[in-house]
C-alpha cells in the first residue's frame, strides 16, 4: 500500500477547479479501491470538505495562518518537507503547479492544469504572473512525474517549461456520472421555477467571474446583439460563479447594459445544484479565452445541455464535435450561435452528441491512471 501525501491547500474552500479535481480523484480512488493510502495535507478549516473520504484517508492538518498564498508557498517549501518525512510519505502529489516543491524528500507527482500565465495577458497580478512564468518552470524540472489534464496542456508545458513532451503524462479529468446526468424534468422545473423563481428561458455561463480570461464582457455584447435581432425572445443570461480577478469590470458592464434586467450573476453555484441549472438551460455558453481542460462544458453535456464552446486551449479537445464551436473573440459569431441554439430542433441534435461525448470522461478511469503513476514514482524511490 503506497502512502501518498496529497496537498489540498489550493482547494480554496471548495470553490476552485482544483477542488473539483481533488474531490473527483478521491471519489475515484474510493470506487476502484485503489491500493493507495492517501494522507490529505490540508488547512484546518477545509477538513469538512473532505469528511466523506476520511474513513479511507488520513488527515494531516495545517494551521489556518498558512492559508494566504505567499505564506502557503513558503510553508510548502519549508514545513511541508519536514511533514512528508514525519508522515512517512512514499510519494507526494501536488495537484497545482503553484505549490511544486523544490527537490522534494520523496518522489513528487505534479498535476499541471494549464499554462494560463503564459497564454492570457493580465491573467493574474504581477507577482503571480512572475511566479507562474519564472519560478514554476524551474521547480517543475525537479519533479519526478508531470501529468497534465489534456494533450493541449501537455504541449504547452513542453513548450513553456522546456520539458520533453514524451515525458509528460496526459490524464483527462473525469465526471461523476451518478451526479452529472440528465435529471428528471419535473425536478428541474420544480427547482428552477418554485425554488429559484427562474421562469424565463436562459443561457448559462458557469465560470468564476474573471476578467479578461473568462470573456464575460464579449458574451454580454453578443447576448445584446442576439436580443436585438430577436425582439420576441425572452431569454436571460445567467452567469454562475464566484467573483475573481477583474470581476468588478464584469459587474460594471452588466450595470450599463440595456438588458441589465435580463443578465443575472448567480454567485457561486453549489455542486449539488449544477445538474438542475445545466438541464434547465437553453444552452451552456463557454466562451473562455483559455482553458487547460474545461470541466463545465463536459458536465453540461453529461446533463443533456447543448454547449456553445470556445476553441481555445484544450476546449476543442474536450468537446470534440459534440458542441457548437466559436471563436470567443468574434462577437457576431457568438450571437449567431446563441440564435442557432435557441432553436429546439438544433438543440436536440447537440444534446444527443453531447451526452455521448461526456461518457468518455470518468473519474474511475482517471483514478486508475493516477494510481499507476504513483506506483511508478514509488518504484523509483531509492531503498533506505
């Protein structure tokens, strides 16, 4: 039984893509009964997020004072190294490049989700951009095993980090198909209309409110163009996601829109409610300027929701030919895609293709492949 220390401090209280990755991976390990003993190394207040797996995993807590990003990076490079020896870890898994260790005391497996710091100008503040572009590339070269969540990201890592492409392992993210599947229509109607008061048809964009990377401002412009060309439409635009870098510019754009009353920011949407929002939407619109994978389009397809999707980053790889693809910077093309998917006949075709495509993503399969990487890393550990 391999002892794997899994760093969880970038879960951001359960509201990040890395959190979804951690939860999916842990659920996959449980379902396949993976031959690993996972030691969750996480911030004290985050322990409840992982409660459902603590009968199978160990917990190694970290004081809350180490939550701020800079402090957390310092903790990983100092105290975490000592912690790994104390808990007798055979392997350490860092699920985000922001916490890669410099020459870890045991074999280090790293998941790199994207190279957004290289692809999107002003993605982060200066310090984070410098860290992502200059420091991380050097840290990554000391890791024993690098995996990415898409072939597109693997190519980016090879190019930007100066690593050999053949040494980078691609392991797609998965989906929990017991959760992300077409729900009962009556349940969808009951939730949206009676609990949430959502009676108008809507387009949904599920991504944190981040400007410019998530491209909300162009989507709002495209929605206005769609509405002007189709005055009889009652569609609304719902933006689900927590505020992030640049969110103020998105809220300001909504406030000045002539369709302000038909554009709504939902805030963070709980995982339990996502299938209902997806299934009730006319279409899930995902015009992001860059993604390392893009779980929301895959989740939406699994729930029977037609998808309009950017071609940037890994998104074309993920959705294949099962989504209506658009150039995210072409506002007229995005407006035309909204009009196309407002047609029930067109929606039916995209819905069926999406369900079939989503079946390719399974956390159980992801967990099997990651377990194999753990085993390979552990086998390279020198004997004591």
